[in-house]
C-alpha cells in the first residue's frame, strides 16, 4: 500500500490522486515509467499517450505533474517511482528550475541524486533517460543557464567516454532540441508552441514523442531480456495477461 501524508505542498492534490489510483489498481511492475513536469503531464492529458508509446511493447506509466522541479521529483520518489519498480525510467524536468534561478549545477546534482535513489530502491531499474530541457521561446532570457544545465547533464551521462561508446551506460541523454528548431536559423519553431511560448500544441508531440519512444525502445532492448515487452510484467507480484490502462488524474492547471 502506497502512503502519502499531506505536506502542505502545492502538489499534494496531484500526488494524492496518483496514490489513490495506484492503490486501487496497482500497475504492473518492470515497465517504463515517465516522470517529470508539464511537458510530460500534457503528453498524458492532451494526447493519446498509450497510442504514442505502443511501439515500446511494454507497460508504460506516466506520473508527471506540472510545475514540478528537480527537487520536487526527489521529494515524491517514494510515492511515484519506487512502488512501480520500473525497468526503464524516462525523466523530463529542470525547466521550472531554470525559470526559478536554480543554478545549472544544482539541477544536474538533483538529477544524479534521483538516479542514484532510483537504482538503489528499484531492483529492476536498468536504464534512465534524461530528455533535454527544451529551448522554448518563453525561456529565451534563460537560454544560457538552460544550455549549461543540459551540457552538464550530457557530460554526466558519459556519452563521450569509453562506457558510452560501448553502449554500457545506464543513464543516457536524449537531445530533443534539434527537432524543435529551424535548421537554418537554429531558433525554436514558434508554431510548435501555444501562446505562452512554453507548452506544446497537442499536434507538436508528433515531433517530440517519436524520438523519446525510440530511445526508450533501444533502452529496453539493451536490458537484455524480454520482461516488460509484450505484457510479461507483474501486477501485485503475479503475472497478468490484461494490459494496464493508466487512469489520468486531473491536472492542477500548473
């Protein structure tokens, strides 16, 4: 049974909903878990998320909540990460940190701490994917800090080292920014974003989602076995043939 004690945090309502849903209908374990802030939350709420991730052939769960920071993600791992014991974890967060003036090195360190806890507490965890913080038009005043945070995390993922060349790294950096900018000017494609210059139009996920799904598929393949591919995960410790259909908690408008 997952427990959550209200902390007086702005996200209490969203985490309580996740906990209620997962206690009432425990998801299968050893699948793919997506966590993060509003870009992933809206992927779940504004799109047919299940259809987008169907190519993974794995049980996928999206537990993103809008407005969250890398510190928030650390604080709720007990409720939204550890109970699901995922094999592959896909992380998008840091955008709100940059807006709040959190130093890039702190963003990196919070993510690395999150990875360490995930590997320590999730026996099935094999791969973690960090999706690059998007250079959305709204973030133009903080692009330098955003770029630095992405660069530090890319470096920490070891993509240029021997382990990265051999495909053995456990944490990978997935750079989506080249997909979201004009190839000639390198400016973000403004038409992808709503009036706030930050969040996508639903159709814009057609550019964003396939690269992430492909990276998650390769991560599953690198895990070396087929558990979690094609419905061989477990629900409540027992095998189950029925696919898990995640319920969607309402957003808090953040």
